[in-house]
């Protein structure tokens, strides 16, 4: 987790020329592009570019999200950037949460080699993935009161999204609704990502889900899908930008809550394994659920099921990321495919607990 994971094989100089030509076609021939760069801390799926666009006396700091090139061994089988673009717009306009302001969507792969969209860039601090924020830094070193403020505000983002009424057409942007559809889609994703080399641990986790299926899954809402603090930008420990909407789904509320809880556990377990204390009092399930209940009146349920599901979903993704690192010569290929799952021990513990 100490090295940046490669998300692209495209040359930045060439991309700058391409972005400039595209922008001039959009806003006029006087447009320029400067300060084009890639982020270094977070993000392992879509390719992200930062740049400053100037035209007609206007200057805007931008972020572009590109579907990854095929040779980059994509994390996901498809990238519906139009849906991401529209869901971000709806989240901002209807739910009132600080999703980035959307600027342009380009479906044509011609200009940059793949479809992309552009949004305004926000300023703030993001809890890093590399090294994880639990290892040190501004959040780990914050006071308990500041950490609690960030935690409560992060849960508030999820609560605001879940509490917003969207039309059927708007919800359809996030795909088929329901827990069954979501789990079936995850299994299809697993087969796409790992069908050539099955991972027995993840298949055992799928079987565990079927044996422990909730009797009455909660009502379906629009879920962010990748609800974690590493996808939030903060100022004064309050969210100012809600990022990464590619995993948005219509599913029970617990999908987001369990993901937020588990992703902290993932980083905390890594930190403890390295002999560091991390942040053991942060994002505890009882605290997250209490905050959510106070904001919405809804009591989260079946959390053991959703914790396993979060661990499984993360296992599929991380094993795919590890395969990409193997492809690029950044990681050796393990003899045991279960070792592709970085949090193997956690899933084994959840399975053993029944």
C-alpha cells in the first residue's frame, strides 16, 4: 500500500494536446489547457486528470474522469460515465450534497481515446489511501472532537442522499434495483474479474451470503455505492466535495453504511498489523448507526450480512487491483489465489464467526 497504483498508460504531454484541441472545439479557439497532472493519493479505477482551462477571459480548475484504456487492465468491466455524470448532478441539485459541479460530458472516444466527463475541481483535504490515513497525517492527528465532527458529517452525506426522493427514471440511471440484483451483479463482476483463476475464499463468502440472506431487506434508496471518507474532500472537518460515483446503486441503505464502516476497518487492520495504533475509536459500527438513526429515524439492520458483503465486494476489487499490479510487474503472482485478497484474514474471521 506504499506505492501508487498505476491507472493509465497514456502520456501526459499527448493528453494535454488532446484536451486542448477538444476544449477549443467546445468553447472556442482561444482556449488553453495548463497544469495538467494526475492525482497521486486516491483512486484505482477510472483515470483522473487535473487541469486548468482558460477561455474568453474565464479560468476554471477542472477534473476529468476518463474510462481507462483497455491495455491498462481496467478494474471494472464497463464505465457508464454518462450515468455517473447525471447522478452527480442529481445528487448536487436534488439532495443538496456537495457533489462536484458537472461541466461537460463527452461520449465520443475520439478526442482522448475513451469517453470522459469534466467537472469543477474543489479545494480541501482528502484522507489518503496511500499511505492510509490511519498511519498518520492530518486526520489521524486531529483531536477526538474533530474526528467525531468529520465522522458525523460524513454519515450526514449518506443520510441526505438516502432521504431524497428521486423519480423512477432518475433511479434507473443507477441500474436494476434491489439487494438480489446487486449481489447477482457482483457475482457477474467476480466471474469477469477472476473467472480464469477462481478465488476460493471469495466463493465461500458468496455461499455465506446465500445462507444468511436477510428475511426482509430494507427499502431501496439511491446509494452512493463507494461511500467512504477517502472519497470525500474536507475543509475544517466538514465535507466540501463528494467524489467517485461509479458504484452508485439502488439498494438497501445498509449497503452504504456497511461500506463506510468496513473500509475504515480495512485500513485500521492494516495499521494494527504494522504495529501502529491507528484510529480504533473512529467509524465504529455503533457510532455510525447511531448518527444515521438520529438523522433519518431509520434503524440499520442485518449488519453482519452487510459487513460480509462489504468485505466480499472489497475483496473482488482489491484482487483485481493486485492482478493489475502483477500485469505491470509491480507485484509477484502468489501461489495461493486467496492471497490476492489483501484482507484475507478478515474474511476468514467473518466466515468462522458464522
